[in-house]
C-alpha cells in the first residue's frame, strides 16, 4: 500500500516586482481565497526598486523621511497588514494565503503564526543557519525612549525568527472573511545606514540607533557570506514550507480573476497617493 499523499498547494515565484504590484498581488489572492476561488498559496518575491512599506494604520508624519526616500529611489507603499515600517531592500519576501479553517493551522492568530515560523526555521536550517523563535522566556531588546519606534525591526515580537537573539525575519498577518494572509521579510543583507536614513528616529542620536541596529539585526549574508543568491535561498524556503506543512508545492500562475483584481487594487489603492501617504485609520481586520 502506498503512503498518504501530501496535499497540493500552489506555488508562485513572481521574481522582482515593484512595491505596488507586490502588495496588490497578495491582496488579490487573499480576496479570491476568502471567496473559495483560489487555492492555498505560498508565494516568494523580491522588490525593484527597493521600497519602504508602512503598516496599515502607521502615521507617516514623523516616521518617514520623504526626501531621503526620493534621493535613494525608495518607493513608499502602505500595506493592508498592520505593524510598523519595513525597508524592503536585499531580501526574499514570502507570503502565505490560506482559508482560515485549514486544518493545518490553529484558528488562534499567534499559534498559526508560530506554525508558519516553524516552516521558516526549516528553511534557515537548510541553509545551515540555526534560527530559532524568540519566546516569552527570552528578553526582547528595544530601543531606549518612550516614543513609538518606526521600524518593524526595532524589536522582535514573540515567536519572531532570530539567530543568536538577532532578528532575521519579520512578519505580519491579516485575516479577512474566510481566509488569512501572512507575509514577511527574510533579510538577505541588511543596510543599517539606509534604514536609518529613510526613517525618522526622534530623540535618539545616530550612534545609538546604528549601534542598536547592528547588535540586534542579522541577515543571511552575515552567516553565509556575500555571494548568496536570491534563487538559491528561495529554493531552501520552498523546501522549508513543504517539509514544515507536509505539503507539495506546485508552481502555477495567477488566475485571470486574480490578475483582474490585482489591476483593480493597483488603481484603487497602491498607485494612489492618498492610500500610501495618508493614515488609513483602524485596520480592516485583526493584525498580528
């Protein structure tokens, strides 16, 4: 007798796209998945040009240095997931979209987040990087001062992925209708200077910020050297999700409906300055 076959999921490897397309694609898949018209999907992608994504309700005033972003050719986009700003520079980004009642995931947001983190840890281990989730027994390092910190990487949240206590991956989750989206940044390289220039850290000296970032953030290149390849790392995390969820990933393109919805979201949201630069109020759904 043969063994039980692993469930098939869709794999999308969309390569390098601009910030607006990347966010529109994730949203389009989430919407169609919530309607039962798209399969569970794992997607990997990069960003060109580099971009700064803001959390759905994050204030842009006193957070982003618009002149620096323009000078450095960094696009600005507002995500539909919550949290703080992320500089999408040298990274591999993943997104996972699934029906909320998928038996592979607990209904609890934190526990589903932890399940996805286990897949990421497998991916890192395939690269011979000993990544671990930060848990409640470890001390989270935070920047000094009481003002809100603008960057997602200012401090690791519980069950974020760390290596030696340094954050290497940041994620956010949104649930809408009958589906959820989790996407996150796997740092291939980290440019502390660029993050410092594009964000505003009020009340803190540059030396304090740079020292904090360098002591608390790491990247794949810190462990494997600068000759890492985007697509080689992508292969490791494809295998990580297959092993971690016990699924088979099959590469399939976006459906015509998803393509149409992507174009709609580009016009309504992501190519709209009001969407990207004005605070959107309360999040539409719960965020991690």
